[in-house]
């Protein structure tokens, strides 16, 4: 089209320029969720069909994780019908990766009436912005720990200013989404063990009762991210501080704490193991194996699984200390435990040091007949082992089975009695107390 003097341009001329310059013009029927491409060129020639589902178009254009090639997992597509409803003119910038190349798209929406829109798409020729988009993605992924935020009015039961940072830095245009509906839609993205906690803490009545104006509360749970992976998040509610005590407006945010949480769990696990281990032998200490005994007794009341107990005592251990000194005694004790643990490793058996040279083992899914065979074979293994300095040593073993009506005290007294019976029978043997 030939250029004219500014004064000579007409509305028809502008229409021709618009048709020539716009990269894509799309008409949308939001009520039927359908679209038709009136014109398209450039990347949109291949990227967008002549006509199709409006929801598919929404997912293709702006449901991209971190504005890249990865698509939002199917679970979150329940929100797709809530996207793309407009009550006025709207414009936003889209960062897309198409055919492995970054593209910056300017999207403008002109509502024609309540259900019909004209969507204008233009690819921006801006190499500087493209370079910035490519180099800043990693930084954004690190810094954007706040994955989601929105404004909530509990009295009106509304949401607004929804921002999903993995999709866009701009607020998402979702209209007419009630807070109560959002809760029931998002609960399926919460790890099943955390769903009750989520529903309790996000309940409107709970928030009204427990959060004063200007105060903030949070809770941690596992939630499916846009890629479909469960991650640890912190859900944060902050109540707006206004002069009206009946004004229940909140800012809600979801923060990605996955890496930090895993590091914390690792440290807690290390400290838990440290606090539970006997410093000399490395097996459970008295407190931890006692807890295991109490838990096993409770477990037996609730299940039919066989659970048995074993008590082990080194024969003439005091003689080793008296003959070779306590240092050799400690070394022998450690070596003894190493041999026993190596033998018991294939079984679901938890062993701990009860005190001195006495050890208690809780044996899960092992009946009394099987445990008799295990204990006898372990006794033989130990008696055949040559220990440094101390030479050959033996042990006495008592076993019993936990019953449904047992208390922890009753079960322990029986296994203790069985072990002393082995001692009184000449040591280096296995005895059972039923």
C-alpha cells in the first residue's frame, strides 16, 4: 500500500494497514468455546489452526510453564474454561517457545459483546527482549519462589488479581471464580494425606475465626505443580487490616519451599538417627528400642501380622573385660553386634542395646517357629566367629511372641524370662517362653 500524507488517510486506509500488519486476527465465541482465524501469518500460520477449540487455543498460547515449551499438566486444565473471559479491552505480552525458538507476542483482546471477542496477535521483532527472556529464565526460576497469589474476599466469596508466576508475571484474567469453588477445584492437586489439612485451614469460617486483621498464618503441605510433580509448598494467608472488623479480605500465596524442606527433613532425619543410636554399637539405644517395643505391642492389637521378640546376652562378657580390659571389651561388643546385624539384615528385625551386653530385637512378620530357627542359626554363627583378642564367644537367646492382649511390660518380662532360662540351662542356647 502506497504511503500518503497524514491528512489523506481514511478509516478504510487504516483497515487495510491493520489487515496487512497484524500477524493474526482471530474471532472467538466464548459461549461455544470456538474460534476462527480470520487471517494469520508468520509463526501463526503453522501454530494456529483455521478453526478449533478456544480452550485448546488458550492452552497453546498462555498455559506454558515459565513461558517455555513445557505445557501445564492436564490436572490444571479444569481451570481453562475460566481463562479468556473478558469484560473490557485487554492486552498482555506472551513469551512463547515455538519450534525451539523464543518468541515475544503482543496479545490484544477487543470484546465485541458478552461472548464474542476479536483477538489480535503480533510477534514483536525485539532481539534485545528475546535475549533477556532467554538469559533470565534461570534467574526467574530461582527467584520466583512464590508460585501463586490471589486476592480473596470471603464476604463476597470472590477471587481477583490471580497471579501464576510459572505462567506469567502478569495477573491472570480469570473472572467469576468463587473462592469456595476454587478450594474444591484445587484440593485434587493436594497430596491425599494433606487434603483434610488443606480443607480445614482454607475453610472460610476457620479463616474468619482464627485470623485477626493484619495477621498472617501459614501451613506446609505437598501440592502438584504445573508439571504434575508433587512438591512441598507453604500456603500463606494474610488478612487485610481495615477499620471494619467484619471485612474479611485476604491475600493468599503459595510459596515453593521444596528444596529447603527436603534439606530440613534430611537434617531432622540425621538428628533423629543420632538421638536414636547407641554411640558404641550403632544399633538403637535403650530409649529407641523401648519405643519400638511399645509400638510393636500396639501394632499387634490392630493387625494380625506375627510379631516376635528376641533378647540376646553375651555369655561371660564380664570375663572379657576383666581379662583384657574395657577397651577390648568395647571392641568385642561392637564386633559382636556387627556379626549379629549382618546375620539379621535380610529380615524385618529392629535391634537395640538394652544395656551393657544385653540386646533386644523386635521381629516383624516372623512367627515363633521361624524365629526359633533364625535365633539358633545366629547363635551358631556367633559361636563359630573368631573375635580379635577375645577369641570365640557365645550368647544366650530368649524369644517370645507378642499377643493381642499383651502390654509392653508383659511381653518384655516373658522374653527376659526366656533369656535367663537359656542362661540357667548352661548358656549358648535358645529358649522360648510362650
